[in-house]
C-alpha cells in the first residue's frame, strides 16, 4: 500500500487499513519482545539453578572441611587431656600444702611467743640488775 501525501485525501477505508497494518506490526513487535524476554528469563533461571546447585556443593565441602578440622582439634584435646592432672590426682598435693601451711602458721606463732618470752626475760634481767 502506498503512503498518502499530507495534501492528498485518503478514504476512511484506506485509513483504517493503514491503522490496522500498523497495529498488526505493533502487536507482532510486542509478541517478539515478550518471546525474547521469556527466553532470557528461562536462561536466567537455568543460570540461577546452576548457581544454587554449586552453592550447595560448596556449602557441603565447607562443612566437611570444618567438621574435619573440629574433629582434629577434638582429638588433640582428648589426647592432651590424658596428660593433665585431675582433682583426684592432686588431692595428696593439696593435703600436703594444707598441712604445711597450718604447720607454718603454728611455727610462726610459736616463734612469736618465744621471742616475746625472751624479750620479757631480758627485760626482767635488766630490771633486776638495776
């Protein structure tokens, strides 16, 4: 169909045919774009699914690595725990320290009394001489 020049008169029928043709082109273009968008959406969904799958694999690998390291650390702690003294093991030492502490306090008190008695004795001896 030939395009009408602005000064020419076109019939209503020709005008509607032109409008319908333009409308068909517009609808075809819209459909083409919707189709392209849907294709790209499907590609993006495929990429997202692959990324999610890979993220889960990596998360499993990371958790396995963490578990392995935690088990190694736990084994190390367990092996070292065997060489550490427990409360039951140090009971004799605590009893000895308590006994020595009490004995030391008693010895210090006795020494204080002895010094006091000697001082009193010297004072009495000096007083009796005068």
